C-alpha cells in the first residue's frame, strides 16, 4: 500500500527540485572546501561526486532495494544486478559519456557563478529540442514548441541585472560556456537513453529505469577518471590530503554526490511519466 501514482508524482516533482537545490548547496560547499574555482580541482570534485554515485548504485544492488519511491510515499522497488550483456554495456557507453560530460560541465558552470550557471542550465529544453530536431529527426510537438519562447524569455529576463540605474544583460563567461556545454551533453544523453531503451531486449535485461540509471552513473565515473588525471592529476595529492583532513570537504562531497544521484533519478522517473519538454 502507499500513495497513488498521481499523488506520488507530485511528491517526485517536489523532491526533484528540493534535491537539486540541496545539490547546488553541497556542490558549492565542496568547491569552496578545495579553494574555489581558481584552485584547479573542479574536475576532481566532479569526478569524485560521480564516484559517490557509483558506490551508491553498487549499494543498491547489494541491498536489493531502491528506496527512491519512498519520496512519493510508495514502497521501494526491488533492484537486483541487471542481466545486461557486454553488448548492452557497449551500447550504453554513449549515454554514460554524455552523462559524464554534462555533469562535469555543470560543475564548472556552477563553480563559475552558481546563480547564472543555473539560469543558463534552465535553457536545456531549448537545446534538447534543437538536438532532437537536427540530429535525431524528432522535432517537438506544436504544444512543446510553444513553450520554448517562454523558456528563452525567462532565461533572458533572469539574466538582466540593474547596472547604474538601468537594466542590462550581465553574465559570467565561464558559467555561460560550460552551462551551454552541459545543456548540449544533457540533450544528447536524453536522446541516446531513449534510443537505447527502444530495444525491448535491452530494456528487459536492464530490468527498469533504476538499473539503467545506475549503470549510466558508473560508466560516467569511469569515463571521468582519465580526464581528471589528465587535467588535474598534479593536484590529486593535495586533494587527497584535504579529503583526509577537511570535514567540510568530506561532508559536502558525499552529500552532493548522493543528492545528484537521487534528484536525477527522480527527474528521470518524472519526465518518463509526464513526457515533459
């Protein structure tokens, strides 16, 4: 017994946005703990957050239950290790790669300017519509297309700042560039994920959205590791020393990773149920 699917969906919406808010808070705390955006450890923080996601996914398989539906006052789903083949994993690699790139780009964007980074990321549905139209031949429906100018207008309005008594566009270039990169990779991730799960055999072997998401996050972590070593490998000893001694880094890193996993899983479930823009 538990809440109806419609009632649960409302709570999933709520916890999705609440989780995103807490993730932003913990993400900022983790970045501040390593010295901020100029410390040269942003990619390391991003990768270690995905490491937390990977560990959490493994724990779900060990326990055999996924508690995420408790957010909607429903009973947890069973979640056993998927029966995926090597071919299934290979076909999931594009999704995992895009997930890794989208996450790292988001962390860089939010590290540049948390507020403006979120404003840019709010434009993701517009980028998604363009990607789906140009690369997948799937333009949005007329109703969804009508929503896009509203999103663009909202993003532009949110970017206005009062300078010397007049309003003008003001933005952080790092947040803008990485925010747009994050939107692009997130759009490709969504489309590749849908394309993957069209195959009924793969879908059956995965055994549900929870397992596909878990595998995607593990791949994202593994993809991010070599990039982290390549761009910030010289900073790794310093990061590990901070990780051993800084409670702020320990707490915020673990909590940001958990919040990222949970709110994105809720987002995946919600979008699947509603067919949102």
